[in-house]
């Protein structure tokens, strides 16, 4: 394993066939030397993220020492950007790693969802179709970021990158001698030129399996662009055309035989594989730069996942019965917010979802803690009447709006009126790995009675009601904190011992124990020191009690090793130990799939009971941790290092039940210890198995306003992880979307005899015509057996994307530039220069929305005027010191098209007074001519750069 690199564990169980792939390999390199879509995407994201952090540092006059090249790691970029001050404080690399992982998982998903779509892979000379996929996707990414739907933006972006990257391995762009990206692919206002027409031959037969010279010389001399044809069913292709190549491409067996792909080093043109991959990296960087200019540096870094921490969410009951508790909910909320300020846990954003009956929401999101507190403070208790409330509807909205791994607190005193959403909420918790904590203020009927403002019946929550919240909290790794409840909960329990390992990287370790007042515990350290629950302050910890929660702040100084908590109680209780550390890990369920594109993809839903479980696990934040064991349920699989910190770990025959992922190993970070200390981390989110398989076939991730999307799905019963062909049965189907859009779905689905053990259905979702671009829609489809003992689900995410008709970039017309800058740089601080430009998006454009300084340390002011042709003109006036003689402005219209112009001041050539002359200038935008008459300082040369 290379030194000072993050440890990555690849947990896989199914062998795949590399010959099935006809693109850059999606996630993993089978030959060890080829570059994958995952690597290409990660390299581009790290390079562009580092460049943005470098530019921010330069604009603030700070140093940025990180070398930007292909050796960048997630840890290196996170540390450098943190020191560059891109945010007040940055958490560990976990969120950054998770965000990048979602992008390359989405990238890999294209090979599964759009396996035979020529436009998604630039096959069959489908250049216009491929560009349409890219530009429509980029527009959807920009719209999602505009609405701060960063999760949806990342998922769309990953798929767009796949199509863009495939152009360089499937076309002859590299063979034509090009050393720069084909910029027209991300610019719909530019023509696609020099395309080989449908009747133009492009290839000849390969010779003896050698395809290095199979492109026709005339094609290369004329610089014509082509791509290979690909089909796994038919050998038909136009006469004289190139094929993609490979054993599964039937067209490559017909004259001209062979192919031109550069997907890996073993491909027909594999000798150019690394050059194609390098160009794909540069093209992805260029695409990311376009998005950066459109959304701004701050939102770009948030899109990449480089933010302070996860989002903090509060879901608060505002019904009348909460009148006694709303003040306490506010106090606790403010304490949570204030305790995170200025720490490594300070959120990057805040979300508030109030709920009542019969409504919930609206969702309020802000990045300002004080504004967030003001919104909470405005909440008042009113309405309601009956006891149950729409708690889970509010929680569902928070789970779909917040990014993965968020922290969500729910305040309520009532049972859930929408308990039917329990499985949907559980699926979203498992999918997002968010931690949900319930603050319950009325658990027992014997609690003091309170009446609603309407004089309704007393409110009370039974133990059965509270158990629903406990189940959800348990699934997420959160706690069901029942504030001010001091009475016994009579449910079965038993005494038990729990051990956990303290390593040298852990700080501020806290243990949470929930249970009845009669619960007792004993804490033992690795050195043999003990402390009982009768000691609120002792040698190992100090603890406080709030209702059924004991919060222990542990003193672990110089006591690394195994600790133990022994709990004595016959009533329900829970134990959780947390700490602050830079060392953590993420995991994702993945599944192998065969077909034209092989490899692995992200798996939504639960793994199958008795089958094999595949995980992609990444440990981040340490150069000194050596992982020795990955554990799922009660056993661990053998690990086999396959190079570069990757390990194969096999988990087979996963039994039915609930499990967690746990890592164990050694940490050699402490130089004072002769031997490394033990290392342990455990995921908070549970993995549950199911014997029900549910698969979906969504053919698009974008939905236009006013349209309906259909999602076919298949349900099957499995035995030992394999579909039972002879099984029959009826399943309850539930389909929910977080926007409450009109939807249809069968209420039940039946697997009939002789159906191969499968049943098919369709869910439809209709998006209102009023829905705005960038809105994220999360659809959850569930299938449950008739006994209600088993359930599985699929989670699909869509983005509302209106068709973009404005593809023209804003146009810049220089009005004037003036200066009296001295020739000596030592005297530059005493003089200023001014640059004025008119920016327009044309009469048919969507209008300029923002103008920013991309380069330069001056000040910018803008104003709006109307041109003689009716155009809306944004006048940009830039003033800077002569020490900063260059400026580049970026103008962005309402759909994210970006135009830039550059001005440059030159030193004065004479000390005589400067004269002026009136000039007329015209520029054309969208077919309309704008006539201007302005003064121009003749001693200054100004250059324009159109991009």
C-alpha cells in the first residue's frame, strides 16, 4: 500500500467478465493498468476543486501550496482547501468522499440504465444526440444547484460525465491528433463540424487482429470525425463504417472487421487508451469549469461536497397541544445550534420543516444560523384537535431535501397519523444514512394532562405509539430521547455487556444510554479502572440525565484500548458511543451486473437473505491506519489485497436479520507507543436483508414540467439470494413521492404460477406544469409480503428540468476603458484604471442574472438600462488599482449560459493630458443589432476574450 494514501477496501463477491464492457471500465480496472470512469471523474473533480480553492486563496492574498496534478488525493485537497479558508471549518473527508462517490456511482449507472443507447455512448456516429444528452444534463445540474438541490445535481452530473468521457474512447478524436478537448460538446451554440457523413467510408479491415491502421487515410487527412458502431444483437452497419470492436460487438465481425475503441489497453485501439483517458479528464475539467462559472465558487464547492459538514435539520410539531412544549423545543434547538458553532461540526446549511394537521411544511433552508433561529422562534402552537399528527410526512420531506449523512431532530408529543409511511421513511434513512433523533415529550398516559387549544381530549402517547419512533431512530443509529419522562417502560430487556475500542485519534468521546430510571450500568476502562452509575462524576466519566437519557462524557486520556459498558435492566434500553475523529469510513451496497457494460453499480434497497452482499467501503482521514478486518453480521470474510490499497472481501450466505458494518485494525499514529493501538469504527446505519427482490427500469432521470414519467418495476421472491422460479404470492405495493405529485401504482401485485417467479407493474408520476426546473423528486417503491413480515424497496431520484431553448451565451460590448497607469510597477498603487462593458442576452434570451469578477482585485458595480433595440442591458463598471491591470468578467443568464470578456490596462505612453474621441460600436446578439456611442480613452488597448 502506498504511503500517505487513504485506505480503500473493495468488498465484492461476484466475478465479472471484462469482455462485456464497451466503454471506459465503469468502476474497477480488471487488468490493473487501464483507467476507469471512476478514476477519470475523481481526477477531474479533485483538480477543479483544488483550482477553485487556489483561486479563492489568491483573491484573498493567501498562499496555496498544493501542487495540482493527477496525484491529488481526497485528503490532500480537503486539507489544502480547509487551510485556504473556503469555509470556516471543514469536517473530515467523509462528506467530500461521499459526494464524489455518488458522482462516479451515477457515472457507472449509465452503463446499466442506458446500455444500448447510442447517444449516451457516442456510438454509431450519433454526435448530435450525444451532445444533446450532455447539454441537457448540464442545464439540469445548473438548475438543481440554483435551487440548492446539490444531491440531485451530483447524481445528474455523474451521468453527464460518463457520456462526455465516452466520446474520447469511442470516436477518432484522439487519432485525428487532437490534444485538447472538443469544446463544442458542451457548447450548444457552436456547430459540430467535420463530421463524416452517412455515406462516407471510415474504416478498412484490421490486419491479423492489428487495428492500429484501420482508419482510412482520407478520413484522417480531411480531419473527419467518426465513431464506431456497436450492437450485441445484429451485425448490420452502414457500408464501410468503423465498429466499436470487442467480442460482444457483432458489427465488428462484418467488413470492415475490427474496431476503434480505446476503452482499455486491450481494446482495438488500446495503444491510445491512456491518451484518450487523459483527454477525458481534461474535458471533464472543462465541463466543471463551465458549471463553476454559472453557479459561483461557493456553490460549486458545495456541489462537489466540500462544505463544512452535513446539514442540520429540525422537524417540529406545531399543533396546539405543543403549546406547553414549544418553548422547550426552541430552547433545545438553540442549544444544539449554538453548540456546533465554530466547531468541526458546524453545519453547512440548516433545514426547518414544521408539521401540523392537516398539513406539513413548507421546508425552509438557509446557511445562516441566526436566520434559522429566527425562523424557529417564529413558530407557534395552534390547530390540530385530534391526537395523531403528520410527523412522518414532515420527516420524509426533510430526508429527501437534506444530503446524505445529515442530522435530523424531530420534536413531537403525538403519535404519527401517517404511520403508513414508516417503511418509506425507513427506506430513505437506509438510503441516505442520515441520523434521526426523536425528542418525544409525552410517552405515558399518566403524564400530566394537557388539552389542545380547541378544548379537545387530553394528549397521550402509548408505548406502542412511541415504539414506532424508537424503531426509526434505531434504523438510523439515532436516539429516541424522551425528554422529562421518568417512568418505567415495561417491555422485555436483559442485562448485557458492550465493549468498544478507543484509539489515539478519538476525542470528546460520549456514551449515550437510554432506558428506565431503574437501569444501572458500570463503565470499565482499558486500564481496569471502573465507575458505576451511582457516581455522576468519577475517574472515567461525568454524566447527566435528561429523562431516559444518560449522557456520559468520557475521560479517555492515555487509556486507549478496549472499554466496557455493562448494563443491568430488564426494560428496553440502548447504548451508543460516539467521538470526534478525522478517521472514518463510508460504505455503499453495490451489485455486479452482466451485459454489454459489465462491472458493478450502486444497489438501492436491501440485500437478499441467504445471498451474497457486496459493499464498497472507503476509509478516509488517516495515513497510519491499517485495516485488518471488515465484519458484517457476526463473521468476517477473508481479505485479499489486489493492489493500491484495494481488498477483495467475500460475504456469502448473508442470513436474514439486521446487521452493521464494522472495521477493525491498527493505528500507528502515536509515536510514543511501541506497538500500534487498536482501531475500530462501526456504521450507524443498519443493513437489513430481505427475501423480496424489487428492480426498476427508469429510462430517464429528468422530467419536464407538465409531463408524466412511467417507471416499470419487477417483484420476485428469492431463496438464498436467487429468484425462486416456482414461487407464487401476492405483495402489497406502495409508491410515495416527497413532492405529493399525482401518482398511480397498483395496490397489490401477484406472482402467478408459470411466471418464472416474477411479477411486473408500473408506477407513474405526473409533474405539475408549474414545477420549476431544479426541483428534486424522490420516488420510493415498496413491496411487502402478505404477512407483513418482509419488505424491500427501490429509491429513485428525478430532477424537474424544463426544456432549454436559450443556448446563446451572454454577449459583451466594451464601452470604455481609461487609465493613467505609470510605467513603473513600484508606482502602481497610486493610480487606478476603469473598465466599462455592456452585457446583453438578447431579446429572445432569458436575461442576465449575475455578473462576477473571475479575475481581478477591483470593485464591480452593475446597473440596468434598455437598449435602442429593446434589449435589456447590464452595464458593468469595474475599477481597480493599476497594480491589478487585468480583469475577466463572467456574465451568467437565467439558464446558466456563461459569457466572459477580458479587459487589460496598459501603461501610459505619454505624460501629456489624455484626449478622448467618440466612437460608434456595434455588436450582434440573437439577431439584433445594438448601436452604441461612447467615449474611449485612446491610450488604452482593451482585448475581448469570448468563451
